[in-house]
């Protein structure tokens, strides 16, 4: 009885291995015809492709312009914070230079001014960080939506059922470079973006 169980398990293991192999080989170009319950047939295309997300980020004009815009906004935010910091440091130097010659009222006024600048810095830092986060999210969502909308039309024309984004840190273990549409996708996206800019 034990021997039959071992044989059955071995046959099942081989069957699973064969099914796994058949399922994943030539998956990129498979078309499946299915007979529906009502007697009609439907054709399912399982053509698969992928693109390198890192290359797209570095070569897609709209993405690069959006990234540069966000960097500019971040630099502008940093300049505002540095201006407040410099204002605080100058006020502190002024207070230290006058030192003991200041009256009690002048010392109180300087302390209040320093506290006002500190509070302004803290508030600007907090609000600016929230604004930058919201702006970055919004702009990156716009880029993502543009790519997704483009892919929908693009995949219908090319017959792809699935297109995956691949990056350096992904968990995709095998990629057939014949299915890599990165350069084609970047060229088409940049062409579409240039045409929109002319309008």
C-alpha cells in the first residue's frame, strides 16, 4: 500500500511539473478558444510584454519634466526655509551683539521676535512638507494615468493581454527580452506628448 502511494505521488508530481511547464512556455503568444455554456465561442489572447520602469522614468519626456518641476518646487521650498533660518540667525547675532546694553523691554522684544521667527519656520516647514507631498502625489498620479491610458489603447492595437512594469527592485525572476517593449513604448509616449504640446 505504501508503495502505491509513493508511485501515485511521483506521477502527480510529474503531472504538475508538465502542467507547469506547458502553462508557462510560449505564454507570450497564446490564444485560447473557449466554448461558452450558451454554445458560443470566445477567443482569449494571453500575449504578454513588459517594459523597464527605470528606463521609462529616465527617457519619457513628460515624466522627466514632471520630476524637474517637482525638484524646482522643492528647491523653492528649501529657499523659503533657509530665508527664515537666516532671519533667525541674524536676529540672534543682533541680540548677542547688543548684549548687556539692552534694556529689559528690548530683551523681551527680541525674545518675542525670535519666538515668532521660530514658529513661522516650524509652520512653514510643516505646511510646505504637506504641500510638497500632496503635489508630488498629484503629479505622479497624472503621469501614471497618462501611461495607463496610453497602454490601454497601445495594448489593444498590439494584441497584448498583459503588460508588466519591471524595475531593478522587482521580484520578476525571468524576463524574455523578446517581450521587452520599453524602447517602443518610450518612443510612442514621447511622440504622443510632443503632439499634445503642439496643440
